[in-house]
C-alpha cells in the first residue's frame, strides 16, 4: 500500500495491470511483481524467460512481464514510483534501466505530480526526446487526474 | 485573421504564466496554488469594520478604534484553490476556449499548481499568431507585452488582461493598505505577480495606465533598494531575499470591467471590491505622475545593487519604484520628464521642471545615499558562543568538493591564470558565484537553478558559456549515481560531465558500460566521464 496526500493506492497491482492492458493491447500480462532485489537475482519463472534478464543488475519499483500474442516472445515493462514531486534525477535513473533492458514500456509514476519547472522541460518535444527516448520506445510520465482521490482517479499521461 | 476574445484571453494566460512549444504546437499554462486554501476578509460582526490578526496571538481584532472587539473569523469566506482551479478550468475556461477553437486540452493537477495544456495542432493559424506575438520568446520569464495589444480595441485588451489575471493575478485579503475611508479602514488591493521578467512588468504597468486608462497604485519591484532598503535581510545573511517576483498593485474598485474566470479569484475580487466601496475611500488616480523624490526618501546603498542577476538597466541604485520603470523604458515617464534639463536629471529627482545638470544632481544625491547608509543602525555582534558539533570520523562527500574543484581547476587551467573557475554549488549561494561569471554564463546558471539542476560542482572556462558538471560520490559508483547526473545532462547539455568518486567504479556499473556504452551518452556525441579522485588527482577511467 502506498500512501500519498492521505489517499492510498491500495492496489498497485490492479492499477498497473489496468494501465498496461490499455498501453500494450497486443500483449498478455503474465506477471506483475515488486522486486525486492536486483532483477538478476529474481527467481520469477516468467522473468527468466526474458532475454538478458539474468544480467540486469538493477531494481525498478515494479516489473511486468508481457507476452506477445503473435510470437509468444516475452518482454518487460518497468514502472518507478516517485516518493516526492518528480525531478530530473529520478528520470535519469529510469533512463539508465531502460537503456540497458530495452523494455516495451517504461513509466515513471509521479503521484505528487512533476516538480513545477519539470513540466516546462517535459512538454518541450525536443528535450523530452533527449530524456525519454531509449531506442526501442520512449519513457512515459504519468500522474493522477485527481490527486486528492487517488483510488478513483485514472492515470493521466503528461 | 480576426482576433477573437478567446485568443486574446489565451495570450494573456501565456504572458502571465505560460510556456510556448513551437516544435509540437502546444501551449501550457501554470495556475499556481502554493497554499491549498485562501481566505476572504474578516469583518467585525458589530461594526462591520475590517478585523485583522493580532501578531502576538491568533485572535482577530476589529480595526475600528472605537470598537476594538475580538472577532471570530469563522464566518469569512474560504476557498479550496486546488478544487476551484480544477473545476473552473473544466467547467468555464475549457468550454470558453472550445466555443472558438478545436483544441485538445489536458488538465494536470499537482500539489502546488495545476497545468492546462492546449494542443493547437488543429488551430495552426491561431498558434502562428501566438508565435508571432511572442517574437522569439518562449515562456513567461521572457515574454514582452504582445505588439497587438499596444493598439487593440478595448474589449480585446480587457480580455487579454483577464487572461493575465487568471494566470497570475491575486485578489488577497492580506494585501490591504493602511488607509482610512469615510466609513471603514484598510484599502484592499489586487496584485499581478510577475516572476523574473523585468521588462514585462514595466510594459504591463504602462499598458494598464495608458491603454486601458486604469490607475495602478504601485509596483513592488524585486530589487534590493525596494525590497530591502534598510539592508535588514542582507545583514541577516539573506542575501537573495530581494530576488523574488515583482508585483503590480491596484485597487479593485477601478477594475470592475474585468472578470476572472477562476471562480475563487472572482469571488475574492468581488469581496475586496465591495469592501473598498463600502469604506468610501477617497478617489485615487494611481502613482502616475510620480512625486519629486525628497531628501528623506533617499535610500541606503545596497551591496546587491550590482548583482549580476539584475538586468543591466536596473543594475544600479534606485530611490523610488518608478525610477525602475523609467530605466526600463517607460514612454509615459519619458514624455513626462521631457521638459527637464535632461531625462537623467528628471530620473534622479522626479522633478519634470528640473534645470540643474546631471552631474551636479548626482554629486548631491550620492552624498544623501552615503548619509543614509551611514545612518543605518550598527549590526550587533553575536554574543552566542557556538559549540562545534563533533565531526564524524569518516570524511563526508562535501569534504571532497574543494579538493576536487581545485584539481579540476588545475586540469583546465594549468597556469592558474584565471581562465577557469570551478564552484561548489552547495557552499555558495547562487549570487556569490554568479559574480565571477560572464553575462551569458549567468543567464545559463539562473536557468539551471530554476530547473533545480544542481550538480555538486560546476566549472566554467573563459569565453565558453557551456559549463562542466561534476557529481561527486564517496562510494563505489553505481548505476543509480549515473542516472542522477544523466537526468541533469539530458536537459542542460553541459560541455562536459564528470561522475567522480573517491572509490573505484562498482562492478555493476562497469559491466553495464562494457555491455552498453550508450548509457553514458547525453546528446550530440557527448558522454559522461567516469573518474576516480585519489591523492589530489583526477584519473579518468
């Protein structure tokens, strides 16, 4: 359970699953977990089937294993959750993981929103591309459409 | 193209607190609500006078000298700014814009502000007009008053000002002036808050007074002579306290043609206006024309008058707020002072009929400045004996900032001829190290500071505006350390970036770089350098 502003995200797993169903309609979601250690040490059977996962010496906040419905190939999605308002250093940390693992989807969830000036940076298409583009795809930043009632609010991609 | 009220309103929002993104035809407006709640006026339930909080307690006391009753503030109006902002955007502003344009809109809330993003992909003519009016500027820090509004019809000028007010206008019950009316006390004011934009402040004031013919009460400039005229903050080591926003203040009773679209602001505005009307204050014609500057209103010399963050026209001494407007090019002031022996003489005295020459006046007023400076009360010495806290046995990260800065300076400038400087951003406040930089480097560092980009050390070489970023660690370097500096570099694009530690590189980072060297890249072929600091030397890995 994550607590923000007195509201609680009671079921991160459902939130992530529902979001990924929308974002990756051609994939089945076969595993959602919060790793306690670096991914190379995680014994999750589904993750072990993802190419190169045994070399990943980092730990995102949440990992989703996806399976392509057409060719059954497994891929991952990463989701990091900011504890305060989102700043550049956290985006940099997700960028390093995304560059190394080339996930299908990489999301930085900012329940408290972006720091004030980061909005201006993030909305600039050119700068956003420099931070977010990791080759296979682009990192996404999400917040809540109504942060006073997180349990009811859908995710809002900035 | 015919300019609609909607486009005039967006233009006002943009100038007030907006960002313009040419590459993707978007506009974003930030609606600040640093405090979740904002309150209305407390009135005495017996006599109806203004009641204010006693600074020594939490009680509210009636300002009527014949009453002085304690007042319970429970009955005053109270607004949740976050909710009102969100609902006003959804129910009033977006439908208003939708009635004219095909815009895709997004409302993004935050704890301290709500962002409205407008996508003009299907309204490219209107976006092109906004770009033309912006004349190369990209956000509220550098916009000028759009050329169109210097001669626009009144209904469009008012709608432009409505936009400015919704974005950055504040009807605030606490911003009253200590004045008596025939039947009440405390004259309420509304202010437009302008962040970091000197020329826009002067231009908006001129626009309100000259184009709309409405009175401006005063301008509270974020200048050391205006904000800290007695050097109280400076002497208390708050050297940058003056460096905040500027405020254009006006009495609401003369602005009843205007209408906020944010409901909480409109209700507060109406409340302030009703209070002033009820108090029956005398007619006010605003600050223009200015009064002559008396000897007693000359100000002390402030050490920050030459701060590099001040734009050149105002990087000097001022005794009155309107002198800054003149320095920034106010046409109405130049015209008013045109009969004087010179515009400089008028600027020094406020007397449009002055006949003395500039140098004689300068000699006279500089003596008054010195006199005022010497008459400031002496700073009392510290009597408290501070006992040093015991130092931890292990050296801290910050203990290495100075030796690493020195080593990097030697590397950049082996002859130590002053061609390179390296600053510890944690040890010095921004203004102290900006003093040593060239103007384009100052602008860049201010921009980084606004974006909260604060690497541990920043280096500059003469004639090279782009800096060198250094992030210092005292542990084995890990992937997370690389991520921290990578975020800064992706935005700021420094000339060089160095991630340095007193320890060696950790295995995970080493393996990751070997496998994918691209993780060190941050644009245009530039890569972050990994280094180790040992025996006073930097060695690159």
